[in-house]
C-alpha cells in the first residue's frame, strides 16, 4: 500500500516561531484510510494537515526537518474558516466550486460535471446559482467542501469541516467521508467532534504540543 | 465608493474588454488634449459612457466626492499663483491662464474618475475572469486585475462589520472633530490587520485550489466577443492614435 502521506522523524517550525509546531512525527497513512487527528487547541492538528498536503513549508515558509513523503497526486484541503476560502471572483456558487478543477485545464464539460457532482455530494446542488456572498455559514462550509471534492482529490485534508454545520449537515458530511474512503480517497480530518469522527475513522492520531501521543483505534485514542 | 452593479445595459452585456478599452481610451484622450474645451468634451464622453451603462446616478456621487476637492485645490493653486493676465475676483486677482490649466487638469481627473468608476460598476468580475482566462492570461495577472476591481466592495463590507463590532463594544462615532478623530484608531487598526490576514489566507486558499498551477485554465462561460465589441475597441484605438498624432504634429486641440 503506497503511503499518503508518510512522516519519518518530521519536525516543522513556522517562520519566526521559537518552538516547532510539529516535533518528531513518525507515522504513515494508507490509501483509503480515514484518520482522525485530535488534540487540544494548539497541539498541531492543523499544522499536521498543512505539512501532510505539502502546503507547509512550500506556501507558508518555515523549516521542515526529517522526511515527509506523499504519493498523492492531487491533495485538497479545507480550512476551518470557510469565508476566507472564497476566491471572491465569481458571482455564482457553480463558478466558485469549478475554480479548482478549472485549474487543471480539464475540458469544460468535465469541470462542470465535477462541480455539479461535488455540490450534490454535500447536499448543496440547489445552491449552484446563488451568489457565494449571500450564503449562510453552513451553506458556505458545504460549498467549500464541494470545491475541494470537485478537484477529485486522492488525499482529502479537512480542518474542523463541520464547525459551521448543523447536526444533520455534520452527519451527512461524515457519512460522505466514509463513502469517499471506500473509493480509495485518503482522508485526514482534524476535529473536536470526536463522537462523529469516531463513527467513520478507521484510526486516530492524538497530538500534544506537536508530538504524537496516541495512534490507534479512535475509541481508544480519542477517549 | 462603488462596486459591480448588475444590470442589462449595453455596457453590461458587452465583452468585458470593451468597457475597459473605453475607460483606458478616455484616460489617454484626456491627456492627449490640452485645451479646456477639448478636455471637457472628454468629460462629456465619460458621462455618456456612464449613462450608457445605466450607472450615471451611481457614479456621479463618488466621482464628485473625489473630483470637487481636486477642482478647488487646482483652482486655488493655478488661479492664485498663475501668471498674467489676471481678472479681479473681489479682493483677489485670478490668473486666466492658471484658470485654464486648472480646468484642463480638473477635467482630466473628472473624466478618468467617471470612466473607471463606470468600469467598476458595469464589469462583472466573474465575466472578466472568464474573458481573460479564455485569452490565456496567466491566473496571477487575472487575479491582480480582478481583485483590484473588487477590493472596494469587500473593504466596505469589512468596514461595516468593524464599525458594528466596535459600536457594540462601546465605541462612539459622533461628537467633536477630536472625538471623531480618536474613534478612527479602533476602526483603522482592525481594518488593516484583518485585510492583511485575509490576503495571506486567501493567497493560501487560491493556491491550494490550483490558482498558481502552470498551464491553461479552463474557461467555463467565456463572454462572446462580437463584431460590434471589436469595432468599438478599434474606433477607440484609432481615436487615441489620431489624437496623439495631432498633438505631436502641433495641430491637436
């Protein structure tokens, strides 16, 4: 099984930080796994996602030590603040969701089909014609998740993806993660919603001050 | 200030390059002409452009807010400090050539403001993205231009949110000029800091969705570039070339 991703003694320090956000991380994730990442605020969960996707230090700067390898061809990430993830360039949700796949230069029909399908997957097909600036927090969160799904990722990184969702919306999202994993998509999800994530995650990693302090079945690690 | 105002006018329906070309043309013509009459003819053209876009009412107020202080400043500077001949305006001597210069400079500023405010109000950022993408313009340049067009409405929303939040925390915006000045700090500091933070976050968000990928993006709904659009742009180009040719030959107005 190819690792998506694999960390070996990995430490990461943000630019100007006096201590590393991740320290001595060693673990790997296989294709089609759903891994929950938990820990107190500031433990390093969000940073782990950024390093896993290759966004840190490439986009954020800082220093990475150790080995981080990833066989993922198309990672996608959803941050905890959906309102900062709008491009601000489109007047329709459809355009916003299609932004990612359009970057790949796919044929127009394929891009639009992916955008349609992704919106349907998160139960937001009815929002396609709406102006993103008029969406509620929950609607916007679903649209941003759809934007990531439309890129047909093989590694999906989600940082507190249900923060803005109502309980039914959160249930729908976590059920979707299980279905995606069944198709071979690897999912890393950082969330404080331990009950829901424990239902779909095959494994959990617990962080404390940037170090892994637990790795195993969710019911044991996140308890 | 002003942002995109949806509409069905000829300018709204035109290919986005057409209103942009008209605005750039008005800018260049305003500098090609040197007499007050010719420059204010360009102002009339800019007003007609705004009227064709159905946004004359919307652009007049911000244009006046920005242009009137400029007119006053230019009139004082050139009128009072300009050379002879002078005319008496009460106790003051007003320079005739200085007044003409103020009219020329003020007209240029007014025409440029009207033209670019009309572009802001009539060019849909989404359509402009599609038009530029279809022409193969790299996304970095597309974003630079389009985010410039959308920055004002976004800042306006942010200012409203910050004003509301700070008023909830007891900030008073009224009172003496000194009190109003003091109230600016709690508004400007969070505005600047949040704008800087958003730039960082949005750059990251665009990048993770392929914004910086090399290679061609797919245009989803590229606006049609019809013959009348191209004709208007050619006419404007020829007008600009003719105006500058006349100017350099010493025959221009």
